C-alpha cells in the first residue's frame, strides 16, 4: 500500500457489494471518509502494514494489520476482496504476506473480529493451518492465533502452491486453441515453422495465425486480432521481434489467453533484462503464464491433444516420460535423440530463459499427471534450489526424477562445501538420479520407463561370451552393484536360444537375483550355431514376463521394444547402478522432522534481525562455551579467573583456534602464572589477540556446518575434526530441514565415524546428543534465511554429552532464498 493508492482504494470500495462492505466494516459504510482514507493508505510498514492486489491495473483486494499498542506482540488483521474475485485464494495469499511482514516486525500473534455470517472469511482463518482460538461475544467471533510457521501451516501453503502451479501448467499443455503470432505469409521463418508443426502434428483444437494483413497464413485462415478468431483460444505461440512483444501481449490479454510460449530471442540471454522483465510483468497483469523467452517450445503427445508447438518437425512417440529442458538450443537435438532411442514422451517443455515457467512448475504438474511415470530434466542452473529439493523429496517417492546437472560449483559460489561426489550423494538423498551427460539421461530414462525397480543390488549376469560376462561383472561392481552368487553364467558361444533362455529364466525366478544383465556376442569365425535361433525373442519372453529389471548389451540382434538395450556393458551397468541406488532410497522410510524443546522463535527473530550470532544459537537451544578475547596478560588472567580455573588459551585466528598441532592452543592452565606464561608464548607466535575459555572435558572433535548450496539451498554437513579429515573432505551432507533419519545418517556416514562408536576401546560418545545438535542446526538453517553460513568447530562429543567451543556465522540478504516466506505466484 502506498499513499498514491488512495484513488484506487476509493474505486475498489465503490465496486464492493453492500454485503461485502457490511461483512468487512460491520456497517453499510457506503463511502470512505477522507480521514479514514488517509489512515488506510498511509502505513509505516512496521506497526501498520497493508498489501493490495491489483488485477488489470485496478485494486481488487486489500489486506492489512494494525499493531495493538507500541511494541505489542499482537496485531489485528483484516481483509476485503472484490466480489468478482472471492473464492480464488486471494485471502490466504494476503495472509501469507501479512504474516511474513508481521514476523519481521516482531509481531507474534494475529487477532481478528469476524461476523458469524462471514463464512468465507472464517474458513480462510480455519484452513490456514494455524491453531486458532475462537470466542463468541457481542455478536462477533473473536479469533486469535500465533503466526509462526508450523508444519501444518507450511503444508497448507505448499498444497495451495501445488494446486495453483499444476493447474496453470495443465492449461498450458492442453489448450483448447492456439494463436500463433509472427508466422509470415511467405512460409519462411521461425513462426511459420511452428505454425506448420502445429498444423501437421494434428493438434486437436483450432490453430489461428494472427497477422496484421494476410487473410491466410500456412493454409489456415488468419485474423488481425486474436479476439476476432471466434473460437476459444488458451495458448499463444510468439515468434515476433522483441520490439513487437508489447503489442502481442496486449492482444493476447484482450483475447483472454492463459499462456504464452515465447520462442523469440533477444532478451536476458543477450543482456536485455529490462525487456524481459516488462514482458513478464505485462503477461502476469493479463493473467498469463510465460514459457521462455528464447525457448524451443512445448509439446503434448496425448492423442486427445497432439500439441507440437516446438521448432522440432517430428516428436517422439507417445509415452509416459515427462521431459523438461532448460536449453532451447539443444532442445531439437534432445527430442531427436529421444526419438532415436524409442523413448516415448508424455509432455515436453523447453523453458529457455525461464523468466516465468520453470522446472519446478513442471514438477508440480507431473506430480499428479496420470500420463507421466518418469521425469527427465536437463538443467543448466537452479533458479529456486530450495524449492527444487523440497519438491524432489516428495515427488521422488512416487515418480523417478532423472536430471543432467553438473556437480561443479558455479562461478562465484563459495569454495567451501561439498565435493562433486558429495553433491551427487545429495541429489540421490533428495530422490533425484543425477547423471553427467545427456546419454546417461536417456540410458537411465529408458530403464525406468520400461522396467520395474530392482528389489536390491544383486545382479544375475547371463551371456554367451566369457570376456563380456567378466567385463559385465567388473562394470557392475564399479557401479555399486553386487554380482549375485553363482554368477556370471556363461552358456558358451555355441549355445542355442533354448539353452540361453533356460539360464535367463533361472535368473529371473531366483530369490538371490534382483536384476538381470544380459550380454550377447556374435559367434566367432568357424563356430557352428543354430541359424534359426531367435535370441531377441528369447530375451523378450523372459524380460517382459518377469518382475525384475533387465538390461541388455547385444552385439548380434536388435532387442525388441520395451527392453532397454545398451551398446556397451559399462553403460548398461551404470544405468542399472543408478536405478538400484534410487530404488534403495525409495525403500527407506523418509523420517519425520521431530519437535525440539527449548526453541524460541520470537527470540530467534530478534537475534537474526540484529545479526546476533550467540543469541540466535541460544534461541535454538545451542549453547556455546563462553569465551573472552583479550589483548594482554592481565586481561587473560582476569578472564580466566572470571570463568574459573583451570582454563584454556588459544590463538584468536579462526583457523588457529583448534590447531594444537601448531602450538596455537594451551590447555589445563591451573593458576594465574600459567595463564601469563601461556599468553606471552601465544602472543609472540601468533599475535597479541588471544582467546580465553574455561576448560571442558575432553572429547572427540567434530565439525557441524551449514551453508547455501546452489543446487539445494541450505545444507547441513557433519564430519570429524582434524587436519587429515579436512584434507580428505570427510563430510556428510543433507539438505535442510533435517528429518530424524537424516540427522542420524549424518552422524554415521563419515569415514571417520567409527571414532564416535568406541574405536579401539574408547567409550562411545553420546550419539543422541549429536543427532539433537544436527536437528537444531537443520531447523535454524531452514527458518533463518539471513544466515548464509554457520560452522560449529570444534564440537567435543563425549559419552555424557557435548560442548560447542566455537561458532562462526555469516549473515546476508534473505532474498537469496525464494522458497521461504509467502508464495510468489
């Protein structure tokens, strides 16, 4: 809300029905007095906040809160929505924005007064996931509820997000009719190509070229304005120069289109971000989603739709794979490769610059799409990594997600963090099968689309070549698979199809085999074989009838459709290994995010706003061993006396505080003279600043880290301290927030973890205390977007608990994490 909104507020008020005004203001309130109007539009954005929703340039809804007294923790909240737009989810969306703004201002609870007849508004509050207290008095329902996010409120928010995004994509991929802008009457150019592909692909609805002067384009009747088409149109395909985009968007808005596919280039990819932003702003104002710009297009192979709004002249056959490509340039090649491999697609979207529609939107759609069983993603970067990780963890439980995504850190990313192997593991633990190349993407996709998931990692290898079966066994072991007992089985180069089939059938029914790898080599010169043997049919009879996945490397015959075939045993084993790892993840329980005692959300909000590291940690129940930074021996003695002897002195540098091996730490100093001597030695070697801490019992040194990852958002890492483990990168990582199972796995995963379990006779440390600490760090990482990184180093783990000696925290712009706070839709 801004003061300049005053005329718009008056105009909106005039459009409200008498009933809407009465339910909002508890009186007829036919007009807004000037004094009230000025109070409405002048807010300080702290004690008083208001948001407006504009549709078509007019205010259609207003939500506001007013703090109930100076520095009070309560605020009164109220909404009003124009009659024509009620029941569309605007009230809940305003609630999200107001609650987020209120939390930033230190407000912890909303109160509201609602007339009993206002059932819609009562439902808004009841359905939001908050614990609402109700009281009826004086003919009014009085409501009160805390506004801190809860698991229930977030779930409600995410369900609404899922419904809205999935529906917008469904309308995009199954339009009733398509308008094409930019198709030349001569038949040349990008627009004409897309028009021809739509026409020749057999799109089930009308295709209408929009041309300023031509009466027919591409053999189809053309119109000067989409609104003149006389048929329902939902989608506009745009292939005009950037300078003509504004007129196209305006025309599409007047025609009531719901989405645009902008094939045109010349936007953010060449530095024209302002033009791209203006395109999206205008399209959203007109109620339209946008694919692109600079994209290849979209496709839907459903026989009831048959939409080919792409630059590819031919689409793969209908199938059950959803395919998203960020790259427009590679899109045609990707579709051609999918067709060559016989991979059937359900839908395809090339997002180009991803100015609006992104891979996350498609995930929301494919999540419930009955025509899609497998999801393939070609990603060059992550626009909203936190949301991607959240969606993948949920969707991956039902539908496999395979992604080409580089494990390398992008330019400008922090040098610290997971190494490439750990990044791959992070993907796997989020339900995503990450691959390195497009070839692997299709290798894994073909296996998932045609075969059941394996029940384990045991592979039965059957072949007719000792060399190939041995090579296959090695390839399986290198891919994390285990060769089943009694395998590989080599039937010999002269075996017939019947004998070969018997061995396959034995493997298919063996309880010791989870998957089959078939290798078939041609006979050597001079070898006699059954010329009538049909090995392909034999393999198919076993593979298509069983409940175990089969991969085939055949150097002889073409394998029938429905059975994934690979040119080499290494490629087959690699695809099977990735799918087996995914199946194992899917079999494991997902875990729960447990409640934590001693967490003070209000104190955390205050501490984060003030960049107060110690107070923020304390708000999450993480207590630091106290310390004091001193510059002289007398100060060191005073601090040591205050903490209580014995004490410890350390060099102040962050990288030195735990380096006993460099002489930067002095422990168990039991009298003032020992403190003075230790200070002088440290000051001479490392500088005058020295850190003083009370002594704590010895333990196993551990490290807990949190940082923002470009692919996953906030992630939590755990490892053991020491130069060797740091040099080897012995850290385990998980995406935040952490479930109980994820936190426990972090403790057990590092290669040095046996030191925590009582290595060589030592007493085991308190594992539950470490798990609890990780859960608290995970919650902090999830709820505090201003915390860009955190390191607890060292954490001394003991049989009776743990001590956190030092913490380093970096605060930053909370805007870097777009999946927190209210939805932006």
